[in-house]
């Protein structure tokens, strides 16, 4: 079928998850849509990762100091011009990535464009592979992000502890949120022994990857920053030969 004229003019916006950083961990779909794009928008750190994937004619817009919402706004407006646009996220674009802000912006601007979410390998999966097999039972994924009020974050941590979920903590620490992790740890110690295994992976699947398997009791003193993901075991999780394992 020949595309209708309307389809030719209609802009297309891809919301692309790049995975942790290596090209071989990026999906073929992500690689294909990046090649097809007229414009690619995202942080320069991620852009340098994918620069070789782009065509020479591709316009690159790096958005260093720009807030998430403004970046989404830029991407939607580019697509509204009838262009093919990719906006990139690390990991999975649908997990604490650009997908949410982009859909919200499309609604706000009432934008008549096509949108496609291209998922990627999320930090939790990459870190789990580094640690062993910690995610074998049910998992609660929680971000200690400041966009959500602290009492809600801590309530979710509490309920995940009560439910004996394995917990994956994204955004565990930043310069301004140094004590959320400590508070979360205190709550979990109500339900779990201090010996509960905890895996910390920094820059999972990237250059300089580091892993540390410690315990809930020692988590307060562990080295954790915003490039880390923290996986807290449940009451069944154990460590054997340096691997963190949650039995099925
Ligand atoms: N969309 C991303 C998450 C973005 S939120 C994804 O699906 O992975 C940013 C947080 O994700 C960081 O603070 C960190 O906790 C985690 N993160 C992302 N990539 C990571 C990596 N390669 N190694 C460890 N943690 C990572």
C-alpha cells in the first residue's frame, strides 16, 4: 500500500531505551530507529555511546542542563514539524525513562504525531546478571526519587518489606537525598535480619562496572551513589561462591 500523503507529513517520535551502554546490549529495533531518525535528542553522555550508530545527516540535540519535561517538549515539537525524532533514555525508556513525560507532553500540546516506545534492558536486569540470580521471586521496584514525596516512598518500602519482596532500588542516592537509603534500610530491618544479602552494582554493563555484595545491616556504611542500583534480597536470598541467589 502506498502511504497516504497525510502519513508522509505526520511526524514520528520514537522513545528509545538504549540499555546500559554497550552497543551489543542495545536492541536491533533501537539501532534501526536511531538510523532512521532525522533528529536524536538526549544527554551527551548517552549520545557519545550511540554516535557511531547514527547517519551523517542525523541532527543531534544534546540537552545537558535541560529538565526532563523540557526535553520531552523539544522532542514533541520537532516531531510536530513532520520529522522522524528519537528521544533517548538509558536502560528502558518505560522505567523511570522518557516515555511518561513524552506522553504527557503529547496530551498537553494535543500533538498529532505517531509515537512508538522502544524498550531497552533496564538496570535491574543487568545488575541481577552481575550479581547472580537475585530476582527469582517477586520483586518490588522502587525509586528513591525526590519527585515522589518521601512518606510515599517509605510507605512503599515498608509494604515491600512486609510482603517479603526482593527490592530493586533505583536512584538510591544523590547529593541532595543522602538519607533516604538509610531510612529505607531502617524500615526493612523491622522485617528482615541484618544478614539479609544486599547487592550493589555501580555502572552495571558499562565501563568501570563494580559490584559489592553486603548485608542489610551494613548497607548504611556502603558506598552508594546515583550510578548504583541496590538489590535487597528477601528472607530466602543467600550468597554462595560470591553469587547472590534467591531460590525459586
Ligand atoms: N531508565 C533507566 C533508569 C533511569 S533512573 C533504566 O531502565 O535502567 C536512573 C537510575 O537508574 C540511577 O540512579 C541508577 O539507580 C539506575 N541505573 C541506570 N543505569 C544503571 C547502570 N548501568 N548501573 C547501575 N544503575 C543504573
